[in-house]
C-alpha cells in the first residue's frame, strides 16, 4: 500500500517536470499578442461613432482588462519558476510529503515492534 502511494507521488513529480519543460510555443504567444494589440488599437475607431466620448474610458478599461489577462497568463505559464511572485514552492510540498512518509514509517515500525514484543511474550 505504501509502495503504491510512493509510485503515485513519483508519477506526479514526473508530470510536474513535463509541465516545466513544455512552454507555450513562441508562434502561439506572438500571434495572441499581435491580435490583442490590433484589437485594442482598432477598438476606438470602431466604437467612436456609437459611444462618442465614452469610447475613451470604455476602451481604456477594456485594454486594462485584456492586458491584465495577458500578464496573468505569462505568470502561470511556468508555475514552478523560483523567484516569481506566484511560484509554487515544490520544496515545501516535498518536505510535507517527506514528513508524512517518515511519520508513516515510524508508526509502522512502532506497530510492528509492539506486535513483535507481544508475540515474544506469548511464546
């Protein structure tokens, strides 16, 4: 049972390593940013007729929202990179897993030790 859990942990670590080594293709990112920029630059010309002076705050807020989504996507593209604001601390997770495994081993050894002593007294 413990070996099954360890195999699962090792498989999950392998999955995180795949995520680390698989960045978004540069063509994909550059196309997204190019179309975002073209959209934001053309938006005032398209909406001026119907919104008038309200175009300025609406386009500003829209631009802020879309650019913040782009910034968030850059932040989560590599969630394990150390030094980033929102990095996932894998060392912390590994320490927790190590402590849990050590506790399980200790409890198993204590339980087996108690069973061994009980068998020795019965004999």
